[in-house]
């Protein structure tokens, strides 16, 4: 049944929408004067930083704003019908049947106590009244459509038996069960690995075409929007500031905020020394503190007093383009092609002596086969398998790989939160692999510090910012008395570019980027020699990422710190690292300088990782390599090469060698190491994955 046959206008038409939330004290406008249309079969991206109102728009479409939220102006029409005027019964029918939404966290959408098959079958049984057999047939069809292995076993599994990527596919399958006319995706891949993300994105795109579904795709990742959408709308502080086709907005942007966003993301060609990123100055305004006139005014390079702040600014059509609009008074006066005023160029600090050396490090865990009741045989999880590398003073070594590859385990062993099973870790030629953190001396503890992924979980909510930094100084034995420690704490706030007044603030009064700066100040409190940064910017907005990355680099230059940067975002890795170590299932599969790892020959896994990274640049051409399947379990790794179950080059190696033997580490030119059976002539034939298209 094609639900689109009887209607040929826009599937979704949002016109001058305003949504406010009402507290006891005041009305807080979350979305103002917002308009966007989604045509049949079209995918429209909604881009902006957290807090800009993207998800509020989606909840408005679902008519799910809670008891405090209200539409205070404008309309949302679905196939020409105003959603606000529908009865609860009509709404329920439209919601499950014709509009489906996929949320950021897949587990929140699945019932943990119900098998997958039953959850999927409920959709057509409730909404269309079909019988069990037909519902099961449809469930099997969509699970096959979303490319899950062994669909019958999947239907018979509980959600916790699936990986994150598989759960997200089930949620997509559930959304597609009733073949909706409109699919809303709210950051559907944020919690997934980049390789899984690439597969899910390809899946969403293909299924959109197959079912003729229109899509509203909410994301802060411009590269993803480029790969999935036809048109996009950029939001800032509750308003749409620019909308148009992908090529219009990416190549001929007409709003200063869009331009500032692109300048703060590490596209190919950016370099931390010669072409640093340009962070957006200032902070995002809170909803009740918005400036008069243009919301972006206080942070804009082109701001003109008395004009940009004089009154409300409306969306204006860009001449020569039928559906390109911008909310900027000066868009036709700005020279959009003017060369970017390059950020201050930095001298790269010379790389010094080896500070950290790992030799054949192994970390195994013993777990009961029946973990719940402790019965059965013991199984060994090989989290790290013969890791060997060196890191030098002032060097940034990036550690890259999907979740479950052993990155964080190795960080725990280095920090002393775990001890090694075998092999050694030398810090300034002292063995530390068997010394747990509670037995390490103060100097070793202050020498190896960590900046964590989630700034919200690492600060004590009941202690002021200043007190938390002073506490670290006390532990590291720095300063003779409270006055000296207080002085050092204020210097550390200067170092991470936070106002000294923040010393008296509580963590809840800080934004995510500010909290992460406090975490960095604390890590550097004891003059750390080595800082392990575990995905330090992945929880932050794009514009804040640039500032925090820049800050880490600057402190590194001053303090000659060795930075171990754990990440799955290869764009940031390319921008800031000197050397890159690629891990897969506990093994180091490639190790070399950034230039070596980002240009062929690659390890087949590195090649797939590079292909999976979404790049927000229309001039980039990428080889299309999508990995099948998930990472195997470290409890039950494949025989031979750990990557052989997903490798597209396996057929090039004769005699089943990949199935039987773990490859030796081979050194190519200039110390570039690859753990692979491929013959040299095949490696030499490898093509670059990422190319800049010829003009």
C-alpha cells in the first residue's frame, strides 16, 4: 500500500513555528520563526550545536512536548493536515503508522524483557490489525532489509544479546515496519563506531530510496548530512539561519555562522601548525539571554552595531537560487570567497627523548563462561595482545580503532588501574606495568594523567571548580601551603583559558566545553609528562571541539607533554597527531607517522576506517568500503589474522594463510609497520581512499 499516492504536496511543512517551555518563573522560547519543508522522497538535514532547538522541532512534529512545552506560533502540517488540530486518536494513528522516529540511544527504544521478534510484530498487529503469521513474515523481511546476519536468530534474541550497531538496526527496522511516509532520525549514529555508522548511514539512504520515505535527519555532524541528505537547514539558538540544497550551503554559504562552523572542523588540509582551526569566539547564548537583533551577532566577524542588533531579522531569499535562504542582513555585502584569515601559525615543538616504551604488553582477563552465576569453565578475554610502541616528549600519538579493540584497556594498564599480564611498560626507563595505582609514588601518579571522554562524569558535583583543582595539587604534593596552591590553581585556570572567577563556580554552572577545560587543568596540575586523552572532544559540540583541541596542543607546546590521543574520529586524528597506531581486537595492525597511515599502502582495516569517516567537503571523493559484520568477541577471536572475517583483500592471499596464522609485523619504508599477510606488490597497488576531486 503506498501512502503517498493520494497526496502530492510537501510531506512535512513547518511554517513560522515557535515553541516555548514554561517554567514557574518565565517563558523560555526554544524555537522561533522556524520554517522548513520536506518534499516526497526527500531527505532534509537539520544541523546545529546542542541547545539550538533541533530535537525540540522533532518533538514538535511528534506532538510530544511534555506538559511544559507548547507551540506558541506557526503550524506543523503533515500531508497538508495541521497536526495541532488532530484528535488524540488521529494523532496516534499518524504517529505509529505514517511518522516514525529513531532516537539517539537505541536501548531506550527497546523493551529489554521482550524478544526482538515480538517487539517488531507488535507494530503491524496494533496499527494495521494483521495476523501473527503476516506480522512475523514482515518482521523477517525488515530484519533482512537492515542487513542483520541470521535474521531468524535475531528475532529470537533479547536486546541485550545484540551489539549497539545491531540494536540501532533493529530500531530502524521497527520504524520501517509500517512503511512510514516520514522518518525522523535524531542523531541516530552518535553512540556507534565510525565503521558501524557508515553501514547504518548507507542502510538508511538505501531504505529511504526503496520505500520512498521522506526523512528529517538531525545531526551535528556536517559530513553525515552531506552523505545522507538532499537539502539542509542550519540552526542557531532556536532559529533557522540558513537553508538550501547541500551544494548551495556547503559551497556557496551565505551566513556567517555556517562559515564559522566549517572553519572549526578539521577538513583535509587543516594542520595544527600551519593551518590551525579557527574556533568560534564566545559562548552559545542561553534561551533567556539572547541578544537583541541577530542571535549570532556577539560572535560574528561581520557584526555592525546599530544595524545587526536593531530589530528582528527575517529569512531572506538568496537571489539566483530558488530554495536558498539566509537570516543575515549583510549576506550580499560579505565577500564569501575572501581567504580565511589564518589562525596564528605555530612552531612545532621538537620531539625529544623516549618517555614511554611498551614492549609486548599483554592484558588478559579471566571470566566465567557463565558470568551470571559463576559456573562453568573459565574463558580468557585477550584484551591486549603483544602491544609494542614508543612515545616521545612533545609527541602526539593517536590510538585509533573501534570500540572493543582494546584502546581503553591499554590506557587502564598505563594508568595503574589494571596491571599487565605480560610484557613491560617503561616510564623514563622505570618499569610500571605491575604497580597498581595505589602503590605508585606521587611522582609516577602525577606524571601519567588522563582526560576522560565525558566531562559530566569526572567532576565532583558538590565541590567548586577551584577546590577540585586544589585537591589535585594536594594529592600531587604541590605547593607548601594553601596560599601557594591557590595561586597555582588560578594559574591553571589561566592555562586552560577560563576566567579566574570560575574558581568559585559549581560544575553544574558550566557548559560541557568548560567542564572539559577543568578536567584538562586538573590533569596538568602536577606537570604531567604523559596525558592520556580518551576521546576528549567526542561529547562536545563542533565549535567547542576546535577550541579544546587547540588548547591541548598549546599546553603540549609549553609543557612538552607526551599526548596519547585515543579516538575513533580520524579527521581530528589527522589534524593533530604526529604518529598513529591503529588497533583491532587487541592487536596493533598499523603504526606509522600520520602521513604514512593516511596514504597507501594501508592495512586493510585502516583502509576501511578511512572510507567510513564522513567528510564535510563536496570536493572529496572517497572509495566506498563498507565492512560487513561487527567486531568479533575478544572472548572468541577468529583463528589466524584477527581481521580476516571482515577483510576484502583476503582472497589475494594464497593457501588460506589468513585463516591459519597471525600475520607477522612487517616494516615497510621509514619505520611504517603493518601486521598483514598481503604481498608487497599488492600493497604497492593500493589506491588512495580519500581523493580531492579534480576541478
